[in-house]
């Protein structure tokens, strides 16, 4: 049987509120998933009416993550992943990409959304050689995350930390940087950090749409400047081409010429 486990937490007792839109479910809707409700579709459609490019951003973010994981497994030899803020299962989840390339890979997912918890079984479908686990925890709890992850991962071995579109939910930028530092400090030399987040400075229409969304009463998501996203990697060795708009990060050779969007990310190694 595949090695998998779920670590319960506060979200296990929460009920899924279908009366208000939720960012994870809206993101799932933009990615073409089915784990959302009419209220999320309405909010997603209202957003795309103002800025249709958000669908491209969502799907480009997922493609960036897939290319990151492919590099980490195939070129860097990473066999352990800690994916914090994983969101709802869709296509090409971290374990699917990694275990296709190396079935022995071990993955821990972290989220505190009760709907993600309800769908955790899909995230826990591991190969028999590897392992997956789901930890119910908030990104604001790095020590709890690390303690729970150690039940599945050997944190004395190189591990890839993934923070995909999660740090924008941390309102205070210094706090967001502190979370990254505390998580990476616990990982050994040879570990990697993968981050991508919505960015300012590329598309003012996107920025206006996101600002309006944040003012609507929904859970806000804070866009960061490219310099702020780059600073998350301070002290680490950036993998070429560095921090760039995500379509420009090692695009597939058979894809159309990439166009910059308001989503930046990078991958870096801990020396």
C-alpha cells in the first residue's frame, strides 16, 4: 500500500462555507477544476470580466510549477518536497509530476482550507515506492509545519520547499519573508526554494482588478513588486534565469514565444 497520512488540525473542525467565494476555489475554477461552487464561479466570472488574463496567470503558474518540479527531480536529484499552500487538487499536482519521474519521491502537502482537507485523499494517492502526506496547518505556523512534515520527510536530506501563490495571502511583507526564512533555515544544504506570486509592475489592469477584489470583502491576496519577490531568495543561489515572469522561466521549446504576465517566480538552491 502507498505510504500516506493525514495530520489533522483546526480545519478538520471547520465547515465549508458555500455562501461566500473562496480564493482557492476560484483559482480551481480558473484552472478548469470542478471543486468549486456557484458563488465561486460568479466571483471568478466577475473578475475575468474585468481582467480576462487571470486565467492565463493561473494556468501559467501551474505550468511554472510543473517545470520547476521537473528540473528538481530530473536535474537536481531532489526526492523530497514540502508543498505549503497547495490548494485544491487539479491536474499535475506536485506528487503526480515528481513521481512520474521518480516513483520513490516523498511529498508533504500543507494547507488549512477545510475543502482541501475534504479532498486530501486525492493528494495522498502515492506510488507504492514513495509517500504522500497532508498536514492541516496554516502558513503562519512554520514550526508546526516542520514538525508534522518530519513524520514523512527526512529533513536532514535535501528537500524542495514550494510556496506557490501563498505568500500573497500574508498581508505583512516582513512576516512573509520571516516565514520563508524560518522554513528554509530548517532545511539542509542542497535544498531548494520554489516561489511564485502575483506581481506588480507588469499589467496595471491586473493590479486594478486585484485591488478591487481585495476591497470586496473576500480574503485578500497582496501583489508584490518583483524586487520583493526576488528578496525571498536572499542568501540562496538562484537557478537560471533567476526571478522572471513565470512564462519566461525555462519555457518548453515547442511552446509559443512566452509573453510576460503579472506573476513572477524563481527557483534557488541553499548553499
